[in-house]
C-alpha cells in the first residue's frame, strides 16, 4: 500500500490537506508526521503550510527536519503547498528577511499595498484571497485533466517573484505576475491550495498520487 | 481577468440544524448542515460560512462534528463563527477541518485576542466579524458596533474598528448590517462601501440580501470583495449558480 507523508511541523491547517488527500486516495495510508524515519520510508511527501515563513523555517529547525527534507526533495514525488512552495526558494522578505531552503533560485516578496488593476483605482486588497486563474507555462503530469487558466483558491500576502526559468510551471496575475506553480524533476509546488480548490484541486492531488516523479 | 468576487452562502446553525431568523427573532428550520453545505458546493459556492448560534456552550461540540463531516466531503474554504473566544476554540475548529474562524464579541471585549490569534495561526485564518448599526442620520451616517446578536451597543465606530482590526492582524472582515439583516431589503451600501474603502484587507458584505441584484450591488456599489447571503439560498428561491450568472452578465468576475 502506498504511503503519503504530510509534513506536520505544528503550523497551519494540515487537517484540510489530509482530508482532501484521503478523499482522492482512499486506499493509501495518509499520515501527518514529523518523524524523520517515517518521512524517509514514505512513498510520497507533501509539504503544506500556512502562516508565516519565519515560523515554518524555525519549526523545521526545531524538529530537526532539514536533512530529511532535503533527502525527500532529492528523490521522492514531492508536493509543496503555499509555504511549501515559498520555502523552496533562496529567501523571503517576511519576518525582516528569512533564509529559506534554496532548492530553487529566487525571492519571496510581499505584495505592495498600492497595487491597482485596470478599471479599479481603489487598490487591490492584501492578502490575495480567493479564486484566481493559473496559467500553465508548461505541460506537466500534475496539470493533467485541468483546464488552462483554471481557477484555484489562494490566500497569501507574500509571493514568489516571477523570473524566466525552466522551473516555472504556472503563473497568476494579481497586480503583478507571480509564480503560482513550480516544477523540477520530482518536485511540484503550488502557491494555491489544491485541498480547497474543489474539482480542479482534487484533480491535481489525484495526479500527484499517481505521479511517478518525472517531468513527462 | 483576475481574482473572482466570491459568493458565500452562510448557514446559521443551532444545535446542529440550519436555522434562519428574521432580525434574530423568527427562526425557520432549513435542514441538515452537512446536506445543505454539499448542495451549495455542487452549486458552485466559493466558500461556506457557518455561524454557530447555539446558546449553550455545552452544545458547541455539536458544531465540531458538523465541521468534521462537512470538511471530509466539501473541498472549498470553510469559515466557522460563533463562540470563538480563546486560542483553544480556534485550534479546535481548525483541527475539525475549518479553514478560518470568525471572531466577533471576543474581539470587542479583548482586541488583543485578535493579535494573539493572528500571531498564532496566521492572519489568513482570522476573520473579524463586525455587526454594525446606523446611529447617525441620513445625511451624515455613522455606524456603531453592536454585540450579542445586535442587542448591545458598544459606542465603537464601525469604520475605525475595521481599520483597527486590520492593523491587529485580521485577514478579512465579515461586515453585517444589523439594520438590514433578515429584511431582504439589500445590503446597507453606504456602510459596506465606507468599510471596504477604509481597509486594505478583503471585506465580505452581509445582511439584507433578498434578490440576486442585491448581491451584485454589494460588489459594484458597495465595493465588497465577497458577498454573503443565507435565506435566499436556503429556501430554494435562488441557486448560487443563478447568482453567478447574473453577476457575470453585469461584468463582475466570478468563478464559472
């Protein structure tokens, strides 16, 4: 039986993630855990997260998870969600500057409060909260069965700065263009919450459960 | 194209049943919350809000079970309000599967609680619910915060309060006009617009929806980021899909 470890480092609404994964993978063993041995043995790893990145990185320190996380990131089908995307980059502006895992090159920045959009001069609200469209920059097994420009549920005040690089798998516009999904080898990570994005989100989780961890 | 305006059906839950009162008096039974939530999910609701109006705190466990059941079947954001007074209450609801909690009276009595909650769980899951009533006259309207289901005035100005709650770390505001709640006369547009324009966090307009046009007006005239309604959906008068179709026709961005 396939085992799916959901990294539990004491933050955020992990229950929503586990419930959605259980729903799409009724025959899998789904475990919230910060046990390094369990993570090493699991077939797949999900790194969810909500709240502040500073607390997230501190929690990884506290539970001594850096090493096992890097091992998982190197070899297993790996899905990052929200902070689980942001943590993969070099650094974040949050908390006065936080060094992240540096798996992917780039920066995490705060949405400026002065953003506007055409036809709305009142300024965009922060956090970016609600259903926005994701443009798929590349075909990927995790996008299978999901429409181009499909809407997913977002809630975040910091974003991964968009730069042209092969790892960008999806982008979203909210006052500016940001990286909404990233993919490299066995890693896929998203800014939005698939566990809260109804049909499209469940489809993405289903795709992850059957993904062999390669890019095609 | 961009971020969609959200339509949020609200379920007032009393002892595990969906009820809806008119200005908090007449209560009509509107069914089993799990079934009702599933129906709204199928109709395309963008989120669902549960307000626990159970009087006795002993019965609040019922709400936890409702949330647990809904969260294992419905995969859109769920907000729970009513009786959220301590960090422990928030943790319990999040563990049951809620994504956000709405804090109302407890924020008025102890604003620091909002700070504490946002620090602990992140602003993204802290909604501050504001019940406001007009106190100024027509030309120079002012709105004051009321607690205890609209019965107790606090002397606090609604707009200042909204700004303060945003500063304290609220991720969103759920704004209810107590004058309009249950009347079906439409949102208090002046109130909605005043609060929406005063804060940089998203605002959900609530109270008074009787027609689909009212929902659209909350966005176009009230500047709301999301609109909440209860009774027009509960009794089958309208579906969420019909609301979205009308909003889309008016050029409002919605989720298909």
